[in-house]
């Protein structure tokens, strides 16, 4: 993989003489106190401003400040007019617009399209502080305020909408957010490299329209420029009932849990395919060998022409095809530029940004963050901050490839890790300077808890690989799974003076964890506070194969290790699994099987989560098209069962909450229709009783109120990432003073 310019090697902008601000200013008064007459860059965000490296606006703002630029923040501005967008004056270089840490539509609406009652990124958790599709609204208001100022949009909301995308909330395919926002440039993925380059080039006098060669950016242009060769995406992966060339991205199924070189899991060398612009191109072998381009034309000057917005909006099969192409061209080591026509304009996507080095990651996370909300909020609680204020990010990226998740689409699948020394310094900074610290680090993690320093054994293979996951259907033989560095980090952190406990709250990838029993031992014996959340998501092969998640047998192996090591030190600890209802590929029978598994293991769901089709996710392409873009997409290729419609989605959630009396009428009806009336009865072997408690059964799943009915003592769990279940102390339980009892498993 090619190298990139060091993030902190630029000559600093002249304004560096002002030094770092205590907080990036949110008002003219703060600017004047700093001696500023203007801002070079103004970041507009849908979140409250918290100067903490878990908040995107803080990272981008502090990185730009370290380059010498004066950066102001407009946090959750009043979008009803352009007036609030003039609060800090006209920026000298550009407006940077982001929706915040979450997509604004996911933030505001549930999976059932109901407005949420709170917003974790707003003071007091108050809802309504941001508009729908806030990147579009903010960008338009910024343009209205200062028509001649360049507008750069970024963050997860813009990243996931960089091309034509299915919008679940309107049930239609929308065009790229670039056009609706009327922005000059879109930055996708982690933005540090792109935003620094943009700032320095604009400061050097370059016009925003001239910045078209930067990785990790998208922009509008008319036609393909001279010197580029256009490759029709249908020659890469043909949609339709034709006899296509052999797909260069096809993977043979792996029968074992972990594929072994030369074994049954290894595919034969692929045949060549023919591009529309030249002779045969040898496809990369499964082992990840180099992908050689035909002829003398550099790969960097080939662009793949995807089906147009108008085509994918009217043809779901072409939409699935376009989704597959986008994900195949996501490895920074071999991705080509993509182009998609929208009317008379082309949306041009350059290849993804190159990952940050460990040195750069250390520098980014050790900038002078105050680690608290801006003083303008006074004593107001910001729930998202309260959750992470004592947490430490140790890495970025995820190679799991779960189809319902947007982490890979945004952060990439190459793990970017900080050094152990840098992490320890931050732990000490939290201990010494963060208000309210009591000695407990709430998390050492990232998108996944246990991918720290894990990488492909060969950089050459990594740069050529097109597999969407390194761990599905089995752990790739080229993936290093040594958890030793992470174990050493955990041990060193918990040994620091003043540190009482280091908890792990990020999701543990348990199929990786069982490769290192020593890691499971360290985790169970020192870093769990009674409950550990993990995510099987489903137990049936149908949904698991569409999620790209391991089978339930892997969960069982992890549970055996976890229980064993917990008992060794006399700890009574429990795994809290969470699941997704109504995911593509899930049938009613799959959900019934899961409900019976939950009952058999003594779990009762406190909250459940239905599948939410987020923009650009592979599972969303399945939901919209009914096709499976994990494999070759054709008119006659595999159809995916889609649990669509309000009643079906409620039924699937009801199966997860089989114990809730409000769900019993719906479940009884469904069980009879499925020919499983034998599961209706009042015995232990039954799923749903025949009786109905007075005052229950009228509120469907999602609109229920707490019901007081007798129930056996079982282990609660949540399927959302909302924290551990609340278990009252034994002394507070009626009739059982001072007693503790193991939950039924």
C-alpha cells in the first residue's frame, strides 16, 4: 500500500502564533478573548460541543488547530434561518458541516420510524435540537449566510450518503447528499488527512474546484477527464441473466471454521475476466496476491462507471449491483475511483483515505482536549458524554464486515492502533485531570474491543484483498490473531496507581477471543463488572449468513471459557447477549427458534432492536432489492427473504419478548398459523400461556407500558448498545433480604 504524507508534517499556518484555545470558540466574545478577528474554519455540527476525542468535531477541530488554523464551532445552531450561521462571522477558508457522531435520521427516529423521546448528544438529552437530514439543512443555511464561502461536508451522515442510497425513512432511493446539500466537496471516512490537505491548499490560494485529486473525497464534475479510462461496472460484476465472465471477486464457501491454505477452504485460481477497455485482467487469488492491471495504463487512472442514480432508483437489482461494487472498491490498497451519473452531472468518488499510522494516531489523541463539555452548557448533563467521559479509544476500524453495521463503510477494515505508551499517558491524564473520576476506566476499546494491533500477516496480501470480512465465514489464515499486545495493555493499565478497575464496554468479537484463551481469562477475571455484553445477533443460519456473523456454537465455546475463568476467581458473572429482529434473511421460524433458545437459557429481553436499514449498508441493499450482494448479483441470483411490514416486524420483536403479556395475543395467533399450537399452554415446555392478565394484550410491541406480573427470576438482557441491565441489590428485593441467587440459565 502506498504511503501518505505525515499528518503533522505540514508547515503551520501563520495563525499558530495564537496557540491552542482552552475551548474552540462558540461565540464572538470568546474569539475576541483569544485575540482573533476571524475564524479560518467554522465547523457546524449536530451535536453539543464536547472537547473530548470521542467526539468528531473535537478531533477535527483540534487537528486543524494543530496545523495553525483558527477553528470555531457552531454546535446545534438554529436552522430556521441563516442568522445563527453568521454568529462567528465569515470563515476565511471554509465551513465544515457534519451531522455529528450519529446519522441525524438514526438519531431522531427509531427502527419503527417513530420520533425518539431523547437525544443523547444534546444537553439534558432534550430532543429536537437538530433537524432531519441536518447535513443538508446546515449546508444550505451556511450557503445562504455566505454564498462565496466553500462548504465541505463530512462525518458519518455524509459518508454513508456519498452516492445514490436507499433511504428507509422515505422508502425510496435518494441521490447523493452532495447535490441536495449543494456542497463543494464531500469528505468520507475518517477525515484528518483530507481536511488538513484541503485547509492548507485553500490557505495557499487554491480554489475548492481545483481540489479533485484527494483520496477520501467526492465531488461533482461533468464527464471523465482526459487521461482516464472508464470501466463499465457491469464488466466487473454483470447483473442480468447473461453468461457473464467469471466474477473476479467470487469466493468459494469455507466449510471449516478457519480456512487453511491448501485445504478444502481454499479456492482454485480464478479465471481472468475482460474489462471493456483492454485485454484480460488477472483477478487476485484468494490468498490476496497482487492484482496486475493490463497494459501500461496505471490503475490510478481507471474509473468504474456505476449505474446512474436514475437507473438504481428504478431497478432494485442494479441498486444491489452498485452496492456490491462500492464495497468491493473499499480497500485503500486497491480501490479504484468510482463515478455515478446524476442527471447531467457525475458524482466522482476518489479511492478511500489511507489509514493513519500509529505515530499519527498517538498525535491525534494526545492533542490538548479538555475532556469536558464547553462551559456554555453550565452544569447540564450530556448523556453521550456521561457514558464515555472515562473511556479511552485505543484503535479504529473493524474487519468484521457485519452487513448491518456502518463502521467498515466509514472507518474501513484496516485496524489503526495507538501505541501502548500513548494509551497509558491518556489513562493517567483521565486519572489526574477529569472531574469526577473515581478510579474506574469505563472502557479501553473502539469499534470492537479486541482488534487492537490485529492485522493481515502480509501487507501485500492486505493491499490486494477484496474480501468483505477477515473473519467470515471463517477466520482468514492470513489474519494475525495474537491478543498478546492487548493483554499486556490491560495489565499495565490496571496496575497504574490510582486505577481501581479497567472495564471493557466495547463489543467483544468472541470468534476472535476464543483464539486466545489467555485473553478471555484476563477479560473475565479483571475487566468485567458482573455482566459482559456480546452480540450473537441471531442463532439461525439464514440470518447469520446474511449478517456475516459466526454460528451460535462459537458463542457456546466463548461462554464455556468465560464461565470457567470467572469461576476460577470466585466471580459470578454473566454474558448478556443481544439480538436483532427482522433482519434480512430472517423467517418467522427463525425467530421462533430464537425465542425457544432464550426461554431454554433463561433470558428475558428488557429491550430489543429491530433491524434499521442505514444508508449504504450491505444489509440495506438486501432489504431494498431482495438480492444478496455478498455474492454475484444477477436477475436470477439468490433471493433474500425480507421481513417487511409493520406486523411482521412487530411479530419478530414479540418473539424476542415472548414473556411480555402484551405480546401474547400476537404470538398465539402466529403460533397457530405456523402449526405450532403445541407451544401454547401453561406448562414449562410452552412458550406462551393460554390465559391473559387483565389489562394486557392491547398495546403492541413498542408501545407497551410496564406490566406487573409474576415471573421467574431470570437474567435480563438488552439488544441495544445502551448499557448494562439494571439489577437491584439483593437487599432491596422483597422477601429476600441479604440473599443472592444465580439467575436461571
